[in-house]
């Protein structure tokens, strides 16, 4: 009897996908193994999904923290009455030493019923109008909605916050990938078709739609950063089942928004990983990665590895 006949159909499918689609980490780093640094935060919540940008001397980093634990069974153990997010902001040196890490005060903007009462998730950081800004997703557990939120940060406080309604009328919007070009703020809304929106304090409008020959399941992860003659970012794709599996790819866009994709890879382990930040400076690449919604990791490596990937 064939071995496959001894394995139940659903399990056989899961095993097949895990083995045949499992990305190889070795494809990512050919010459330089990345430096991984785990960022710790105060408080009882679990850190995850860090974003970062280079501020001229080191990195400004924002770390999300959550009040739940992912279980091996695929379920979630909640600590509290409902899901909650608290964000932290800090500074890292150029070689990833943590210089400070404190709670990001956003209470004044968590008071919109049905929109932002339960916090702001997965903030992507960037500099715009000579200030630090972030683009995240406001969460309402009661309404089961996610609304994009554009926020200006000063010190350790959110000083301005604007809810950006979906230009398509969707009740859930997440994982837009922001970038600044010629003083204007944009974001990649979807990868297939490529849809780019222009964002201001007043809302978002579609500025470009273009078909791309890329996998349909690609979802947003990092910001876009200027690289060579175009833009670089990280996207992810996921398989949902009893065990969630995430793969990532680097994407390079030229100025005409043609895309070149890397092969899929994982960062440390093939499971729940999520890249929420990207920075490139003087030949060094830094990415922010959440692992199992319980660890915030910054990985740093040489940009020549991306050249080889692409």
C-alpha cells in the first residue's frame, strides 16, 4: 500500500503544501547571515510587528503589543475581556542597540465609536512634512471593522490622527504600504491588480491601477523605500489552516511600476511571521518582523543580498 493511502486526505493536503511550498531560507542570504535583535518592551502585553525607519543617526521604531497568545493548536488565549493593542515607540542605534522604548500615547484618538476604540494596529512609520508619521489600521471589535489611520507623532505622543475611509467602501482595510514621492503621500493598496492611492488628511483617492503578472495572494507588509531607480518593499502571502504559514518576498518597482519579485522565503521559522517595517541606509537593510504575535525582531543584513535575490 502506498504511504499516501495511509494519510487522511486533509492531512495529506496540508503535508503536501508544507513540503512542496516550504520556502528555503538559504535562498535569501547567500553571503551574509542576518543579525537578529529581539526588542523588549515594558508591560504585560506581548510585542510583535515592529516598524522602523532611519532617522539620520539610527532607527525610530514602533512596536505593537497585544493582550493575547497564539497557541500551537491554532487558537488564541485572550488575556482580558476583548482584544487590545498598545504601541510603543523607541530609538535604536545604527547597530541595533535599544536606546529607549516607551508607550506611545494615543488615548485621545481611541474614542471614535465603531472605528478606533480598540487601538491602532501595525503602524508603518515614515517621514513626511519634516515630521514622523505612521499609517496604521484603527480597530473596532464591536463593529468588527478596520479603518486606516494616518497619524503624526511628536516625541512619545500621537498629536494628529485622521481616519481614512476606504476608497472602495470596504469595512476592513489593513496593510497599506505607504511611501512619499515629491512631497505627496501614497500607499500601495493591493498588489494584483497594483492599486496605488494618494493619501492626505482628508482621505484617499485612487491614483494608479495597473495589472501585474504576480501571484494573486500577495498582501502588503512593509513601507516602500527608495532603492536604486525605483522602490523596494516586502510583501507576504499566507496559507490558512490549523497552522498558519507565512511566506515573504522582496518586490522591486521601477519608476513605471513594473515589478520584479524574489523567490518566497521565511525569516527565522516557517510559521507566523509578519514583516511590518523596512529601512535601507548606506548599503545596510533593516527589517521589522513579528514572530507568533509574541516577539518583535529587527533583522539587519547587506543590501547585496537583495541584488542577488532580484
